[in-house]
C-alpha cells in the first residue's frame, strides 16, 4: 500500500487531525477574545444568557429571556439544541477550573463541534463525487472561506454554525449513491436544521425538490424519496415534541411550530405516496410530482395565510426604522469592493466548478444529477447575496464541492505532466486558485486605502470599547436597576452586569424595540413617558456607537441628540463613572 492509498483509506483520522489543527489555530487566533469573554454579537451574548438560565433552573420549554423587558421577558424564537453543547462543556469543566474559566472555555470550544461535522460532511461529499483520494479538498477549501470559517470560530455560539453543519450533511446525503442512506441523511439533517431555526429553509427546500426530481428522472430513486419522506416527517415530529418552546407551540411563522410541522408532515406523506406510485413514464412521474408540489403549496397558502409574507412578521414602522437597515440584510454590492471580493470569490469559483463538473459528467446520469442537485443549492445561495449579505457563509459552504471539483480536475491535469516541479507547484497553485485563499489579498489590491475620517474613527472606537468587560465594570458596580440603553447594547449589558435592559434586536418583540427607538428619537416628554411606563431606573448611552448614529441622524434634536450634546433634563441625575469611561449614565429621579 503506497502513501496515497493509506491516506485515503484512513481519511477519517486525517479529517479529525485536520479539525484538531484548525481548532488549535482558531483558539490561538482568538485567544485574547476568549480571555476577555469577547462575545461580539448580540446573539452570542443572549445565547450564553439562555444557557445560564437553563442551568439556573429555567424550564426546558420556557425560552423567554427575563433579563430583557422584565418582568414578562422577551419572547425568543430559538431552540435548545445549540444550548446543549455549551451547557455540557460548562458542567464538564466547572469542577476542574471553576465557573468563570469553565464558561470561557465552553464558549470557545462549543462552536468548533459543528465544524467537525461540516468538515466530515465535505470530505464525504468529495469522496462520493470525485474520488476517495480527493476527500482532503473539501475540508481544506471549507476553512479558506472567511465568512463560513468565522461562523465556527471560538465565541461564535449562536445557532448558525449548527445550521451550516446540517446543510453540509444534506450535501453529503445528496452526493450519496446509496439511495436509502442518502434519503435518510437528507431527511434527518433537514429536520434537525429546521428544529434549530428556519434560516436555511430555502436551501433545504431545493434539496427536497432535487430528491423529487431524481425520482422523476429515474423510478429506481423511489427508495431514496421514500426514505427522505419518512425521516423528514419523523425527524420534524420528534424535533417539535422535544425542542419546541411554549411560544413555538403556537402557530408562529418564524420557527418550527404547528405551521411548519404540518407542512413537513404533509411533505413526508407526499414523498412516500409518490415513491409508492408505480409510474413507468417519466412524464407521468413529472405530472404526479407537480401535483404533489401544488398540493403542498396550496395547503400552506390556505392553512397558514398569515405566513405568506415575511416570516418575521414585523410591523411596517419597525421594518422601516430597524430591520431594513440591518447591515447583513443589505445586498453584497452595497458593502464595498473589498468586502464583495472577499465574500464572493469562493462562491464564484464554486459555480464555475459546478458547470465544469456538469459538463464532464454529462454522460453519467447518476453523477450528473448529484452534481446538479448540489449545484442548484449553491446557485441559490450565490443569488441570495444580491439580496442579503447574510447568505455569505452558506454561499461559501455550498461552493465547496464545486470548487473541489474544479481543483481536482486541475490537480489531475498537473499530475500528468512530466516535470516533477510542474506537478508539485501546479498542485499547490490549483488549490490556492480554487479555494479563494488569496481573495483577501486580492481584495486589498482594490482597496484605495483612503484615510479614515475622524467621525468613522470615533464610531470604530466606540464599537470596540463599549462592549468590553472593562468598560462595563463601573456600570456593573451601580445598584441593580432597569436600564434604557441601545437595542444592540442590551444583550451585552445583561451578560456582563446585573442590570436588566428593555430590548435586544429580536423581531418578535416589536413593542420593546420600538419603545427604545421612540425614546431616543422622540423628544424629552416622549422619553419620560416611556421611562415612567416601564419603570426605568437608569439611562445609559455610549456616544458614537453605530446605533446611536442612526438616532442622531434621524432626530438631531431628539432625546439622544440632546443627551449626547450634554443637554440633560432635570429628572435625570448623573451617575459618576471613571473619567476614561466611554459611557454616560444617569439615574432617573422619582
């Protein structure tokens, strides 16, 4: 057995070793953030609060966040699934290192667990689509995608990394030539992803449609279709029973609720019914599939008409004031050339790779359909970048098989050359080209390096300084109270202090978000009325944080605008903070 044979035969330990090395690098890269508990995203902060609440005895099905908008709390649409590895790691490490260190290491390690699943799934996909010897390309290209790699980095404990891992498993299932196993894999991974959240719903729908079309093309695919239908219906049912919160047992549109449970159950029944039909003509199967799809769409439209619009269901005022202005909800091309190149390079290479693989396998129906199924998901993800940048991580992940296919074709060509130097350098060059590893450097060529304006410097300084433990420590030393502060600062405030806040950027809580925005954008009398109605004890601002610039621009003479200029009403009493504090804080006089 030569080295290449041994390498591919023991591919699982190789992937595991690659994961260990990747995790070691990511921990080293984020070491300062781990030590400083730098949960940079609002969702990451609220995730650890959800875990803390669970460990403190909050009910399994009660996912309300009572530290925001007390006493009723904020209604969260999340799932307990991402809580489990964080809580498990904390309980495992606490007896060894104490609670504080255990929590830091739990949030450092937990995001890397779905990374192992994603790496293994991409290795499997490469083995099944290309060659057993090509397995290493999948994991290697995956970690070169900056957006997708960031989702698995330490401290990124929100649920998106688990959803991305499940999409990677769906890809491996679509690539599986074993019909029964492939159908079960896609069905279970889809059910798990939907139980965690609905963000990947469009990609999962494409995967389900692809399995149906494979049955249309080849009746022998009925086993795959039936296995998919049974595992999808059974998996979503178990997911709903075990993980659906009290709020999600109502017919809400933005989580696995009776709405989507009924749709997935019907989808499973339709899939099994179609697989049971003995239709020899592909045209008859196409008609039957179209009828099944129409039945599913019609049921959804008639049974749940309230879910035909945006699933968030936010009122127009909130959409205009907040949701439409969220940075990740903007199209990629609005983020500048550097960001666009860094994000879009790998998806573009992946689409080229899919086209090449479709052409090369045009006479192999089985491989052609497998490539087309996954390529359709990748094409959708790339197209969604023109709508919202939040598709960046999924588009890079789904580009991996296509990029791997293109890279493998180039490597095979280089390996056929006579000169060893050409073979070696060509292999390295092929990898760096298809992985998009040089995208960041290439993006820098287009960066004009314009000087940062003083205003932008102030915003960057505030964004970097205000959420730090050191900056919030003097705030935490004040007597416990209910605080009016920015929506984006609320989750961090409750994570690092004993204070409560009104809100965070979570779409179910329309009134809480609007109260904060109206308080800061309205006049003093309006702010005082909201503060009195909610029983607020403190007002806390961090001038120049990104959210504050929206208030200042929209209402220069509003409540926030007045506070930022030092025009403080008599009913607010200054709280003494260190001279170098980025915060300004006032106590409400009763």
